[in-house]
C-alpha cells in the first residue's frame, strides 16, 4: 500500500485527475460491455426523450453509454499524452477530441444497429395472392377451419384458413389466398 501512496504522491495534479476519471469509468465501461455480451437490458436502451412526432430512433449522441465511453477514452488519452511529454493544455485538447470521437463512433454504431434490425412482425396481408399447401383439411362453404402452410413475411407459416369453394380442400392440395378474414384467417381457393 505504501508503493501506491508513493506513486500517487509522485503524480502531477493533472495526472491525478486523469487517473481519478480513468479507473472508475474503465470499470463501468467493462461492466457495460460484459452486460451487453450477456444480453442484459439497461435503462439506457430507453429513448432519452419521447416526442409525439417521433418517427424512429434518432441519432442519439448524449446517452449514458456514450458518456461512459467519452470519459474512459478521455482519461486514458490524457494519461498517454502526459506520459508522452505533451503539455497539460495539449493533452486536455487531445483528450477531449478523442472522447468526442469515441462518443460519435458509439452513437453511429448504435444508430446503424437500430437501422439494420429486421422487423420480425408477421404481416398477414402479404399472404394475399400467395399459393400454399393445405395442412389440415378445409371444409367447404366456411363450414369449419382448416390450416394452410403459406409464405408470409419471408417465412413459411401454418395459419387458420377457410374456403368458399363447393368442395373441401384436402391435405396436400394447393390453395391460393384470396382474402384475409377478421385480420387472422385466410380465405383460400383451389382455383
């Protein structure tokens, strides 16, 4: 412990400030990184402000994650500059620039990740016009529900179906979707 005290007393006031920032923010940064790898949700995933006319996630520069990244890179850049022999003023300017670049990089990456995310919502309306295969027999004249396998939103789905045809549609028969009933039942035909 004496070695730490001797080392700390030997530091310049500017280095003490940088080290005081670097240690806790590096720990926060590593903790944040570890939680991200394990898929832990954080309150920072929520928007910083809610606006009624908001149409998507904007480019968010001032977030908790970005501020942690800023102070981590700011402090380590300041330490590196002082150790390399730069003056306090130059090290401060370079540290601020490096921190801002880190914030911009992180904000840009999070923005691009939100834009690249696939929407897994099934859009049942996209089934209209598609041809699928009857999975469970569909009774004639909407007598009973059956099931049909059809490609919807890029994936094959097994969905409830009815028909207005005079004859039932048997398992394995091809059927074309002509309409959506009650937002969740396919109306199919063999024609």
